[in-house]
């Protein structure tokens, strides 16, 4: 059917590149409702429908939801008032972009870890992924509770530096499984703790460690941060690790 610039749904789909399934959905929600053949009920599209679809595609390109597009389609013109909506929407897109970039970086880090380690305990791996997943939340927490220069320095850490720390954490996890239950003063236990602490300090650097030590963050706020990155260890294992770290720190006082 192509009389007087009218199109069947198949022709309209081919002309616009929008799938028939999507066109059905747009019709169902009232977004793009073509004429209907009074006898067969088949959809009949025209040139105006093409212009409406262009508006829909343009607004989708800007990132608007279909609900919001349905509202905006009824506007005959736009003024400066739209700028406020666009600005808010841009902020939302920038946050989404940041999340996507974090996800891509996490995939690269996990891929590299698995290539180099060969095998990683599932609890440890998912703990690392969860920590990577919540990095943007942790960043927001630090922006609220810490000085801007601390957040800036942490944000400058390279993916290679982060991967190195991940590998140290994986090694710690392996040794915890092997050594758990031994006295915290056992030389092998203390060697394990020292190695992890040294790696953490190497990652942060002396200046940043001092700034973190000077930061006035209350215990309740620290608990909030710790809740964002739950430990992969059992409660007993984590308590044992904490005791081993406390013993190590006492030896260096």
C-alpha cells in the first residue's frame, strides 16, 4: 500500500528502520498511533507519522524516557524553559556515563586478574567486583567526608595500580584460608599481614596516608563506608585478621 504517501506497517518499518515490534509498542502506549483501516484494522502510516517518529527518535537520542517523550510530543514549540530540563537530564546522563566507564574499567581489571591468576576464589572475585561496582558511591562518600585534594589524589590512581592492589588482596585471601586458626603472633601470619599493609601503603603513598590520618571522619561514617564494601571473609576470619593487624601495629609502635 502506497497511495497518497500512505504506508503499511511493513513499508513504514522498512522506510524508517524501526522494527514492526517497536511500532506496535509505540501504538499501544499512545506514542505513535497511525490511522486504522476501518475494515481490516491494519495500521496505515502517513508522512506526518514520519515527522512524529523523527521527534521520538531525536528525544530518545537525548536520553528521554518514553513517558517524558509522550509529554514533549504535544509541545508546539520550545522556549528557554526546556534548558532546565535538558540541564538536569545532562547531569543524569553524565552520571550514567561515569557508571558505564566504571563498568568497562572493572571488566578490564577482572579480565587481567583472571589471566594472571589463572583461578580466583568466587567469594573473593565477587567481593572485588562489588567493590568496583560501588566505586562511584564510595567516591561520593569521600567527597562528603574528606578534603577535595584527598579525593583528587585517589582518583588519579591508575588501573595498573588498582590491579596490583587487587592481586595483593587475592594473595591475602589465599593465605587467610591456609593460616586461619594459627596464633596471630605466628611469624607466617605476621608476614602475611605485613605484606598486605606494605602493599596498601605503597598504593596510597606517604602523603596520602598522612592526609587520611588527619581527616576528621567519625567512626559511624567509617562504618557506612565499610558497609559499602562487605568483607568476603567469614565473621570469625575477619575478626582473626583484625586481631593480627592490631598485633602487627603494636609491634611497630
